C-alpha cells in the first residue's frame, strides 16, 4: 500500500511538472520590436542628433537625443538608456 501511494504521488508530480513546462513553452516570447511609439513621435519633426523628450512609463518624462541605429526609425533615445552594442574585440 505504501509503495503504491508513493508511486501515485510521484506520477502526479511528474505529470504536473510536464504540464507546467508545456505551458511555459506555449507562452509568447517578448521580442524587442524597436522603440516605443512615443519615442518615434517625439522625433517626428526633428533630425538625428536633436534633443528630444517624451512621456515614458508611469508618466515619467524622459529626455534624450534623436537617433536611428541599426536601420530603425528615428526615435528619442533617453539619456542613460541601453548602451550601444559593444565593439567586437579582434
């Protein structure tokens, strides 16, 4: 009786773990799709290198510079934002 109870509990745990893993695999992955619309709009009448600002998350005003890296649209890149891609070492 004790062994069959242990086997039943173990099988239920394995089924639960497999179900949780399949749910994780089905979740859509967040992909970086470029700058937010607010950052693009902030530079719509400006040119590369111009100072800009826009309202970010939680209503915080972000100030930065209009930039268009890697064939992305001209957008306001906040000061202290993500760093440029590191240079490859030779």
